[in-house]
């Protein structure tokens, strides 16, 4: 009995079994975190290449790039003639219009850069990361600025400079460069003021389609995007300018053709007239009917693409026929085509020489 009691007492007084300390977790988790952090930093330092969102963006960027490359080529011709005329006396008279040609190329380049503001892809990938406080309201203001600059400054300025170069080809003397600037400002300022008024200060009594320059679009994933549009009132103002300009440009081309007897120059004038008088009405008409579709519709994208292509044809023809081709002819001819005397003003040969001198 004592033995049994002793045994029981021994078991009761025995300490509980020793618990082993918990095993430490392997350090593979922390190592993985350490290897992931540099990888994430590398992705932040090297962002992915931005790609256009749609087929229309690709075509638009291609046309803008083509205009900028052609403008760069035209600028190189202008600067080359400018530097060469310092050592060649016979090129100095032809080089007297270099400022006007430079103004033509500048309007074209600025118009192409301004068209980037219309692309949501460009704003999301490049503007918003730089300006994080760029709200939807600010993007709508960018659309307004795009309309005012494009239809009130760059396109009218390009067309008026084009008309100035055509008109100066039948003048007795080359006018000073300041007269070209005065001529461009005199014609463009009324159009600019009207565009500013109807885009930024349009009366509320006007229907929304007449003053709306942007639309907030929400896709199926809930992403919101500001899409630029053409206000109908801005199209009407630019259309009135286009009608008056087309009449004046047609009369100027008719006067030049009546004085030119060279077949090559005549073909060049006809090509310039076709490149201006056909795309310009098409552009105005398509901008007017673009209000029939929503900006996210495929039909609207096709219309805006044709509008952009019409402006591209006009600007490309102007730079090639009034800048690149005449400068190349003058350099190849050694400047002989630029020599003239006041007594030659009444002869058809003088008109032909003056046409080359003006850029035709």
C-alpha cells in the first residue's frame, strides 16, 4: 500500500513535460522581400513605353510627325540659303523673303504641336504625370486653348502667309519683312478675337452644341476621359474666314497665271491652288457635321482624321511649293533666276522670274 501511495505521489509531484521553444521561421520570406524591393524600384525608374490607345491615335501621330519632319527640312533649306547668301551676292535678293518663309514654317510646326493636346493618350501619358494637379476642368481648358490656337492663330496665319507669298510674286519690289507681319496680324486678329469670345465667353443662351469644346466620356471600366470637340460657333467663324480667303486666293492665283508663260511654273501654281481650295472647304464642312456624332464614336474619329489629313495636304503643299522647291531651284541655278531690273516689270519673263523669287 505504501508503495502504491509513493508511486502516485511521485507522478503527481513530477513536473510537466518540458515544452520545446517554437522553431524560428525560416528567413526565406525576408530574403524574398529584400529581393523584391530592388525589382520594384527598377520598374519605377524605367517606366514602360507608352503606346497609342487606338488606330486613330496612331494615324494622327504619324501625320503630326510627317508635318514636323517636313517643317524641319524646310527650315534647313531656309537656313542654308540664308548662310549661303552672305557669300553669294546674286542670292541676296531671293533671300530677302526668308523671314516670311520662316513664318510659314513656324505656323505649320506650331499647328502640329498644338494638335497633340487633342489626344487623350498624350495628355494621360505625358501631361498628367508632369502636372499631377491637372483635373478634368483643366483638360477641358486645354481643349479650348487648342481650338483658339488652331482655328484662330496657326491655320489662319499659315493661309495668310501663303497668300502673301503669292501676291508678292507680281510686285515690282520685295516688301519689307515687317509688312508681312503687319499683313498677317491685320487679317488674323479679328478671327482670333472672335474665337476667344465664342470659346471662353459664349452666351449661355446659345445651344450647347455651338459652344461645347469638350466632353467627359466614361468607358465600361469606369475610366473617365476628356475628349475634345469642335464647337459649331468656332467652325462658323473659321468657315467665314475660309470663304473670304478662298475668293482672294483664287483671284491672286489667276493674276499670277495670266503673267506666267512657263509651263512648269503654271503647273506649280495649279497644284498649289488645288491643294488649298479643295482641302480647305472639306475641312470646314467636316468640322461642321462632326457635331452629329459623339466624340467616342468611330464615325467621329474618321471625320476628325479626314480633317487632319486635309490640313496636312494644305501645309505640305505650301512648304514644298513655296519653300523647298524654289530654294532648291535658286541654288541649282546659281541665283540667275532672281536677277531683275525695274524695266522688266511689264514682261511675262519678269513675272516668271518674280514667281520663282516669291517661292513659286
